[in-house]
């Protein structure tokens, strides 16, 4: 029976609304929804209701990480070209994505220990530790680790992506190079460092940042960028912390499926830093007279 346009509690479809997609691109076609929505394939036997939550949680995380990498790569390239305003726009978007990623843990935290154990065994050795995109984000922010490439030897595409990220300057490297071009006294040994190595604390940079923070109005562009980078690191650490607490909530201190120690391994990640000098400088900023 055809529904009337004036039926109670309905909204009439405007005549201008396109409804024939036999020769037009549709919403589902543009987004390739048949492919996307068929990618959730629980493997527990018998099927367990909560496995779909676990899969969707991690797949959406990977989609957001794809966008984070897209934005960070662009921001790094823009810094290389001294296009700071556009680079900061990219970083601002990443910060919003980070907040979404962190809040997502609250959804997974609705999974109780008993529910998770019903299908955990079917994961085998699959683990978030093996997320190539997550590692690429870490590399992009300066936490380089060449041995991580060994985890992806079975996956040529991921190995190529991570190798490129390993061998390329990080976002922080490009920021420091931009400062040097702007006349700030960035030491040559910092500019010429081996970018395949993890960034480590460089005390000689603290006086440079101290001069920026001492007169933010005069050094506004550099000052604003420093604060944006601190936001990035803080958001990343909040994500790591929520990850840790969600794991503790669901599996306690059981080992991880990928062979790690689980929660203790994640806790040690909280000690890793991206921009340590931007935190160290805060101790050096003098009180106003």
C-alpha cells in the first residue's frame, strides 16, 4: 500500500529530491559501502554477540589513523615549504581526530571481561601492536624504531610505508629546520641528525625555546606552533593512557594476544616522548618581575 505524503508523523519527500540512482552515483556508491560494511566478519564459533563491537572499534580506529597520517604528512610537507598557517590547520584537525580516538575507548570499555573471553581465543596472535598505521604515526612524530619493521615483513605494502616514514624527517625535524631558516640558533648537529633514530632529549634546544616563550608576541608563529605540538603529544599520551586503562579493565594483567606482557607493556609506552624540550622549557620560564 502506498504511503500518503500527509501521513501522520512523516515528512513529505520534496519533489526535487533525487530518488532514481539507476544512472547516477549514490551515497553508498560514492563511499563504496558494500565493501566497507562487508568487512566486519566475526570468526568466533559459535558466533558471539560482542565480537562485532571489537571489530568495528578497531576498524574505525584504523580509518581515523589513515586520516591522521594524511594530515600529518601534509603538515610536515607544508612546514618544509614554510607554509606555517596551513600546517597548523592540518595539526588542528589531527587534534580533533585524537579526541575522537580517545573517546572511542569508552565504547570498547562496555565489553566486560566475561564477554571478551568468549571470543578472545579466536584472535590468535592478532594484536593492535601490529597496526602499521599506528607505528607510522609514531614514526611521523619522532618515535622511530627500526626493529619494528620486522613485525611487518609478511606485508610488503606496510613495510614500504614504514620504511619511508622511518627514513623521512619527522614533523618535529621539519619544525626545527623551519626555525633555523627563520634565524633561530638551532645547532647544526640537530639539523644534520640521523632521522632514522628515535628523537632523544636535546638540552641545547631548551634555551632556544626559552627565548621564544620569554617574548611570545615577538615570536608568535614559533610560540603558537610549540603549543600546538604540545597539544599533539598530550592528546597522544591521553590516548595511550585510555588504551592502558581499557585493557586493564577488560583483561587485567593477562598477557596480550600478540605476545606482549599486556598492561605493563602499554604502561611503559607512557614514558616515550615526542617533543621533550617543549616540556623541559616550562621549568626554565622565569616568573614575571
